[in-house]
């Protein structure tokens, strides 16, 4: 149902590509991430982003940026929304722009989203149970985002217990699992995540900051680790 793109293959063959979630819709931030070694860029729609205290608009509002981003030619992913998500027609338009996957929390996964050509990347939450993990992984063709940290843990160091929780998710499913940087992930953390079978790190503002300089420095450190 979904295209087996080079990016998806890199999630399944141990390549450990770096995905960067933009702190804001800024083409220079995206370019800095790719120049520093990122493979894919993730953006946002219809959402309030807690880590950056920023609200992202509708597809119509964000489309000019997406069209500019598409010119970079890299794999694109989108956090598609919360209570509001794109229409079926907007999902088709995102695919035409080069978006390969979409991400929502499982509570916001509306049926029409699964009819699109964008591969689903449902997100676990801090309250997800082992049964939730298995039910999400049962969605055909999916990627799992292990967004499991409570807000009070944001920007703190990854612990051995955190690593064990991530590993338990990897061990419970047979689909790629990506880890967003809710924690202050370091290059050593990235190596540890790769060693337990995580498919990719998803680096957001907590790790990358929101300047071109901080983006370049942090992404390069993890991409080369």
C-alpha cells in the first residue's frame, strides 16, 4: 500500500537515519539540518507544539512553506494535527509535494488518514500501555513513534530505565520504532538507541535549538556519532 522508499528502507536495514523536526517553519533551519547530515525533515500542521510553545496552522496556511521545503528534495514527514487533521484531499496534496509519512497521536488517528499514500507513524504517549503498543504496531505498514516521556521529563538526561523502556517497545513489535528527543539526547545516547534496535532518532528543538548554528552543531554531532 505504501511506497518502499529509500528512506523507509533506511529505517529497516539498520542505517539509523537522523530525522529532524523543525522548531519552526524556517527553510534555513531545514537546510542546516540536511547539510549537517539529517536524512529527513518533519514539519507540523494543525498543532500546538509543547516543547517550543508554538502553534502551527492549517494546510492552507502552511502550504507555501511546504512548497518551498519540497524543493530541497529530501524525504518529508508531517505531524498532521490534533483534534483537526488534514482532509483526504490535503493528504493527497501532501503526498504530491513529497511527504512520505504522517504522524498523530493514536487518539487523533481518523480513518481517512489511513486511506492516504502517506505511511502512518502513530505516536505512543506517556500513558500508553503494552496493549496500546501492540495495537498501534498492528496498523499495516506503520512506523511507531515512542513519544512516551511525561512533560516533567522534557530536557532531562536519558537514564538506563528510559533505555530499557524504549527497548521493551522495540522487542514488542516488528515495525520500525523512532524516538523523539523529548529528552536531552546526546551522541552517546544515539549510539545506545541504535544498539537496542531503534530505527532512527527524531531530533527536535530540545536537542537542536532554534538557530541555524545550534541546528548544524547538534545534528552533525549525532549524525557522525
